[in-house]
């Protein structure tokens, strides 16, 4: 069973365009791969909350967003993981 | 205008010759990182690297290469305890997100007595070395694992 497969994505009912991508426990570059996948799948304008406990994500995720030209709205350190708020811009 | 032109596709070439968890996991991780960053990745699986893609062994539990003594045994235990992702699952995810091509080395196929049906379907074909080199001659990044 892969850690990457454990990552789940869900849409809160009252906020249809904000999606939580819980990749906690997934190893580098699992959280980034989850983000790449959901950004490919979801429409422009969708916001994502990526949850990652992988230290590598702290540089990898902003670097990827800069290259892919999507927006990093916020990074918040929580207990044992980081929350990346991201908007698909194109 | 220049800045509107699509950037050229970058390419990573990997020659894989090993078949142990401590090589296959870093290999798969490297490939998926490159796919995430938008590179095309071409892999040439040779010798033990080709063994890794033999159908049943591709999903076998992680085995560390010999010669690491206690540290090797500890790593195997850690990988199992931490429920490490299977290297081939990582590759399959990478392939679903970008352009990943995996070729079997034709010389290794001959020496190991393998036919294409022995290999995991993620391997897209059997290739001679000259063809692989030609496909990757412009690669920006090259690894030998």
C-alpha cells in the first residue's frame, strides 16, 4: 500500500471551489505529486489546501508553483505539518 | 514576443542497472520529481535494472542490496514499518502525470533470456542502446543508477 495512495482529496459542501488535499504522511515528493495531479484535474480558479508533513515540500511546492505559474496564497505551519493554500490560476 | 514562446521541453535520461529497494526507491523518487517539474523522462532498464521490471518481482517487498550489514536490515525493517510506497506505484503515478518512457535494453533481454511478455507493462518496448542514446542525446540531465 503506497503512502501516495493514502492521500485523499475532498470538497467541503458549502465551499465548492476549495479542496483539501491531505498528503500528510506521504514521503517526498508524494505531496507535490498529489498537488500536480489535482491541479491537472480541477478547473481554473479552484483553491487547494495541501497538507504535507514532508520537509522537502517547503521548498519544492513554492518552486513548482513558481515554475507552473500558479498562486501560493499562504503557507501555515500547523502542529506536525504545513498547510499550503494554493489557487489554480490558468 | 520571446516571452510568449513555449519553453523548450527539458529531458532527463536515466540508465537503471540496479534492482534493490535502496536504488529503486531513489530512482522512482527522482523520476517523479523530474516529471513534476515538467521534464520528459526516458529510462533505459539494463541488467538488474531490467530484472526489477520482471512482472512478479516488480511488486515484491523491498529488499536492500547486500553489503550494508545491520544498516541494511534496519532499512528493510524501517521501509516495511513506515509503509514505504512501492517504487513501481510511484513510477505509475509519475507516468500518469507527464511524459515517462521506459525501455528495456535489448542486450540484457538476450542475456537474461527474457521476452517482452515477461516484463511489467510499464516498460513500453525493447530498445538497442544506439536508439536510446539517440532519443536522449539532447537530455539536460543524465543519471546512471
